[in-house]
């Protein structure tokens, strides 16, 4: 027997006697349908076999180790990507949202196209069944499911569509998937997504990298074009949202560059900007450090312009306090310190003006002597301390861990970076009063250290990092006191 034949026999035996919730059909028809959908996308027998086996661990007595032994490591990995965590003793309806959110994180993190194919095939099969029942039963169909809210189901299926779109949008299965969603939830997607669509493909190999951030990297594509390349965790929805935000910010009169199109860059997305002969302020400082004070004044002007702009649409821009709360929770501080920081955030006045959320010289270009910023995905309404702490972190705070981080990130020495920050804050506050400067710098340092701790804790700490984390915690405690 070949791999697929053995998988079909094994799955048939394991699912024997089981039936589907909605139409009461023999359960084995579902994994076989998933395999059939996969066979129209790929001839990879491991992926198709995983389609036959994808519900074994979740819905039968079969185990992942047995699948690995019988069908190999990759098939087991694919099956695992579709297997939700089991919360023994907890009602499945109560754990529905939690299970889905955790499994979506697996999908986002995977770089194997087979995982995305498997998810598409499985969820399309489910949508076919759901659409058929919806056509016969209407809204009564939701009463037969663990999750009774149709809008939550829509969130789940739409999120999957957004994650897999880049790699699978040209497949018939993807287009049918969108059609089925639009049938059950009319207007959920633009119907253009069910038609053939091809993004312009570009290659940034050999292009000069201008900067790197949490969401991606910025490259100079040629003398006229800059491209922001998003990492694989970003969906087309994330890119479209940032472009929409940039247009809104531009209308408010802020100096931002507008992307003129989404492109495909390898397995991810990019946004193209026409910035003729543009250079980042980081580049300009590196080239002429003697002009650091001039560029600090320019960054101060941009910051003040942002911080004095009130948005027309409050719903478009989230509250920056939610980002600050995330900084605190990710820092892993003892409960007393965490509670005090959250109390400070809760006591901030209601926000009226914008903050950038990721303000630094790698995000600001000088084009025809006009400064333009390009990253607006964290633009929000809130206290200016959000941006001042960003500046402190990028130009001073990172040196607490390793000065080389500043040099790699900004392309300038840690000494020049520190000089730049202190010049920036003097321009921003319009003062040389050391007491006033120290008061604001202490606030900026507090939140910068909280952010730095959270960034460090994304991975297990080394011995040296643990020492840094302890030092940062002491500094946070001292600044709070």
C-alpha cells in the first residue's frame, strides 16, 4: 500500500461509527473530502494523507506519536497544526474561543505551505457543510454548534482567509472559500477576491536595508522607490489597514508618505512608496554626526505636529493606553509593580491627540528636503509619553542591554544616539532647565525599561539577560518610588 491508501484505511477504522454534528453523515466523508480538495491543489502525498488524518488526534483515540510512527514526521506535524488543545473537564462551548485563538497562532507561525493548504481544505469542507445546512435551516443552524454566535464563527473563518491569502489566493479552493463565507455572511469580502488576482512580485535581494522594526524591514528598491517588507505574521488585512491609516493621517495634514500599492515579496507582502532620492534621518545622522542637533530639531517638530493633531474619527485610532497595558503585562514584573504601573495608565487623562507609537529616525525620510514618516500601524490617541519613551528606548535604553543593539538598529554609535535623544528632548520641551528635563526623562525611561523587559522576555533569558532584567526591574522600582 502507498501512504495515502494506508491513511484512508487507518482513518476509516479510527472514525468508525462517528457522525457529523449538522447533517448526521458518516464522519469519514469529511476527511475524505478534505483529501479531495487538497488533491486539486497539490500532488504532495504527505499533505493529502494529512488531510485524511487531520482529525484523528482530536476526535479519536489515535495519538500523534502513532501517526508519526506510521506516516512520518511531516505528516504528524501537519496533523498537529490542525489539532486543538484539549481542556479536559471544561465544556467545549466554554473553551471554543480559547481553542480557536490558540490554533490560529499555530497557523500564523507556520512557514510550511502544506499547513495552510490543510487548513484551507478542512475549513472549506466545513463551510460547504455549514452553507448547505444554512440554506435549509437558516439561523437555526447555529443551535447545533458549540459556538452559538454566528459573528464569532465569521471572525474565525475570516481570520483564516487573511492568514492564507498570500500563498493560496490563486487556488480555486480559496475562491470557493470566500464565496461560501459571502453566502452565509453577505458582504464579508469584496467579490474581487473570488476572481483571479496577482500581486506584482519583487525581489529585494541585494537591496540596501534602511531599517528594521517589529513588523518588518524597509529597503531602498531603486532611486525612486522604497518598499516596506512585512514579516510573515502580517496578513494582507494588516497591510491594507496601515495604508488606510496613512491616508487618514495624510488628510489630517501630517507629513506621511502614501503607499501606491501592495506587492508580493517572497512569502510575504510589501508596500511600495515613491520617495525619490530619499534618505532616512538615521542615514543622514550617520553621514554627518556634526548635524545631529539639526536633525533632532526636525524630529522634535514632527513629534509636536503629531501630538497636536486631533483625529476626526476616534474609531479609526485605538487608545495608546492599550499598548501601554500590553507593555506592562509582557514585562513579567512582580504583581505589586505591575499593579502600580497599570494604575498610572488608568489615571491618564482621556486622550485627545495622536501619538505615532513607533517614532524613530529610521521611520522618517527626507525627500526633497521634506520629512515624511512611513510607519503608521501603531498610530493611536494617547499621552505623548508613548512616543517620548520610544525615543528613549531606541537611543538610550537599548544600551542598558547592549550598545551594539543601537548601532545595528539605528546605524549610528550609541554615543551619537544618546546625544541625539538629549538634543531632541530639549527641542521638544523648549527648555534647557535640567530639572524639567530630568523629570520628563525619568518618565520616558520608566516606560522604555518596561518595554525593553517585555521584548527580552519573548525568549528564554540567558544568564547575562537575567542580570540585565534584574537591573531593569530595580530601575523601574526606583523610578516608581
